[in-house]
C-alpha cells in the first residue's frame, strides 16, 4: 500500500489552495505553512547523487544541525533570521546574604558573607549563560511570516494576526530565573552541615538596633524554646528593651499611648511546643502551667509585663502559626523577633511571614524618617578609612548598592519587597543568623525582622565536635522509665550525673533529652564522669561525649528538692471523683516530683514516692493520744489493707492526721546534679511529661505477657538436689 507523505496529506486535508478560509493553526503545524510556500527544494546530502524528489524528506535532528543543513534562499537567510545572541546581562549580588543576613563581601573567606566568585552557582548568577532557544520550527515559522509573504498568506486563508500574537520573542529565556546564591558559610551549612558560630550580640546591641527602626509602630516577639523552658527567657527584657509601660495589667486592655514617640509592645512566644505533647489540644491544656512557670521565672520584673500576651506555637507542626501570621499583618509596622540562639526564630519567620500580599492593599503605613542613634558617631566626626582600590572595584561591580551602606548603622537597609522573598537559612548551628534580616510585606504595610540570637549556653564547648549535634532536640522524645535504687545514679552521655542524696527512696527518672541515659552504681558513675583509667568504656552501651579533661571541671551544679506534690496526677482511680473518691489526706504516702533542666538540651523528670509519716516530723499531743487499747503485735494492718478498708467504706470519717511541728520543714527527697563547671542546670515545677508522652498501648503489646520467672523452679531444683545428697 502506498503511503502519502505527511505534507501532501496535510495539504490535501486542509485544502488551502482550492478553498481559502480563515484558520488558526497551532504551533505544532508551523512547518506545514513553510512547505506550502514556493521555495527552492533540495534533496538531502546523503541523496545528492539521486534524482531530486518533488517532496522533501522529513528528518528529526538537533536545531543546530537543522540550521546548518537547511540551505536558505537568497531572500531568506537563516543567519539573519536566527536570534542574535546579545551580551549576557551581569547581575549583582544582594547587599546581604539571604541565608544569614551577613553583609556581602568578596575579600575575606573567614568572615560571614563571603562569596567565592569562582563557585559555579555564583558565576552563573552573575553572568548567566545564554543559549540559542530557537528551533527548526521557529525558524521556518519566521520565514513564513516574513513581511513579503504576509499578503500571500492572507490570500490563502491563514489568520496571520492570531499567529503573530502567539509567537514568543525568539530571544526570550524560557528557563526559570536563577535562585539568589548564599554565601560560602551558608552553603557549607546547608549542604555539608559544617560551619562556625558567629559572635553573639548582647542585649544592649539588640536595643540599639531596635532604636534605629524607621517605623512608628514596633512590636517585639520574645521567642522562647519549649525544650528547656523557661531557661531561654531573657530576664528583665521589658526593662532592657524600653517597651511601653502598662496602663493596666488586664490582659484584655489595649494600651494606645506612645512611649518616646513610639509604640512598642511585647509578646512572649513559646516555640517548638510539639516537644511537650503529641497533640495541640494537650498543649493548650498546659497553657496555665506555662504562664505560672513564666511568672516564676520573671520574678519581680513580671509586674511590668502582661502575661496574657503569651502564645504557645509550633513552627514545625504549624500549631497556631496562622493566627500569629494574621496578627502580624493586621498590626503592620516593624515586627522584631528577639531571643537566644537555637530557639527556632528563623523557622518561625518562614511560617509566619505574610507571603503573597504585596498588592492586597495599596494603603501603606506611614514611615517616619530614620532617627540618629544617640550613641552613634555624628556624620561630621566619622572617619572614612580608604579601602584598597582593587578590592573596592571588585566589590562595587558584583555587590548591589555597596556604596549606599552605612558602616555605622546596626540595621541594614531594607531590600526590595517581593511577594515570595528568600527565607533565612534554618540550621542546627547556634548563631546561624549573623545580621538582622529584613523582610517587608504588604506593599509597605510593615516588615518582619529576624535578629541574631543572644548567647545561650557554653555546654557545647565541653562536648566533642562529632557529638555536638546530639545536643539538639529535633523531635518529641518518648522516654524510657528508669528505676533508680539507693546507691545508683543516672548518667546522661557520661557528661551529666543525677545522684539521689542518701537516705534516698526508690526514684523514677524520665529523660526528655537526646543524650543516652544509663543507670549505674554511683561510684562507677563518678569514675566515668571524671574519666578514670580504671573504667573500660567498651563494657558500656554508650560513648562518653565529653572533651578530654572535662572530668576535672565537673562540679556540683546544685541540690534540688522534690517539693512539688503530684499525688493527684499519679495516684489513679483512688482520688478520682468517679471512682473511689478518697481524700488525699487519707493516703499513707505522697508522690513528689521536680523537673531538672539542662540548658539547650531538655529536661529530666524525677519522681519519688515517700511515706507520709517519713515526710513530716510529728509532735503528738495529749488529745491525739490513742484511747483504744493497743493492738496485739503481729495483727497490725498493712498500708494496702488499710486502703482496701477505706475503699470498702469511703464515707467513713477518717481520723484527723497528726499535725506537724510548728516551723518544721518537710523532709523533701533531694537529688544532686553534677555538670561541667557546675553550670547549665536548673529546675522547675514538674510538667508531668511522662503522663503526656507515654508509649502507646497497642493490641500487640496488650496481648503479650511478661516472661514467667524461673526463680521458683530453680529453687525447687536446688532443694531436690540437697535432699538427694542428704539421703544418699
């Protein structure tokens, strides 16, 4: 069967020559227009010696090969039609690194903000490579739409106007614009997880930076980490940052007065709350507890802040971030994120920044002129130190607006506003952000400013470099219950030791830290912590993470009392109203607890059950002497039998508990904590994290039963052997 060529079939199907009509041809039919035009036909190179065919054979080839193989007519030269490659447009690097906010520079590789011009990403951004985007079909189409042929095409029924509108410019770059590169330090952090921390600023420099704000409305969000809450709270932050004084302590009261021609508010943001509980509803029920702990941490300075302005969020799980985003956009002005390092400020910026609202409202917030800081040097007294001419020329060529940067300003200039700007780099390295990062939004409505983190802890200096990443809590921890008997201690990575003080009851400890917990005898724990030669670490299932010589710096960080009563939370159905409904005074024991905080790492929950008569020192009076005859020895009821008797008749009136001596202090159980230099340790009211983060009970775990003990069988076997030996 003879098959007609595609062009002959297309010509007969369209019937352009016999029945002219108005057509809108798609782009994939451009070659047919070119073939319908009268032109010089030629055969392929491989078929040059054969008879010239009336029809041109179609072949697929690269656009460069097609341009070379198509012999043009004298009136339609391919070289004239092909787009002329212009010189590449040289871009400039941003004034700040988009990852860490450091000022861009190309001189010193040891300083943050250094850009290596030889790096491929930076070179492609500065001088993008141009490629010939024309294809054979586009060249043919351009030939067909030549001005000398337009009238002829119109006579044949082709809608030339619609085709001209659909033709893209030949030099249009269809590739996505290159992403703005980051400095070498951010590049290494992002891809290789290597880098050094910057010098952390002080609270005074943060205050001076906020003082240079060009906005009249300013609001400060103090970001606090939930992992070691409240150790990351900055003491007296309201006084140090000169926030507006409170008109009323009512949390619903809104202060409208300006303080020194500014309006500066303060809100506490507890970030990473997904580390506290698995569900958002459980964290919301902890909100009164978080307020109480924050009030205790602020101390007397809490009278100058309104604790109703406390938000518990999770930037990882997006808990309550939408509400905070809308609040930031509605308020406008300058929003400042202040906090210590590694509290999640950069991740929070990515979640709460109002993206895509540049053209939502055209009304912009009035911006006042920048005021000169009182501590800054006047411009007339400043001395401009000349730079080297060669380095200055290179920086001015590749860095945008380098000459407009004020060297004495703590607040860098604001970048150009976009709907979706590049977000700061998120890294586990303490002190990733080197300089304030300004992100304007809402077409001048306001801006979100991420400030560098303040110094938090030096515990990482005592940890080996390869184990420093283990100090960061990345996800919620489901702890393992550790039972500590008298004479034992709990070791965390061999660096932190928690030892109950003798005489000590049995204690339960739950480690909410990424450090490996290990229960060992106290004398061995001391030898491991001081790196004694008699200890062979190969016998243990954990590695000592401390630096050599850290054992000599180990000191007592503090002695903490288990003085918070958690009997109601841990007793179970005995005190529930819908169960036994006993009064706590009728119980013969108390459950005491405390949370040991490790700065920047997490916390350890310590729980102990003690007898009530051992907890208090009693002073019996004449009225409290027993009137009934004493019971015979050996018939005294045990504590369990007394509880069962109370459970049988819970309405029976219990005898009044004996009164403690006046001025007597309860005998709280005490734990001693040892750490490097005796620092980085604190305590707080217990949160009962074990009750919120217990391992889930599955059907498989409920079906399984513990292995039967062989103690009785071994004892019987031993007795049988002894009997046989005696008889034999």
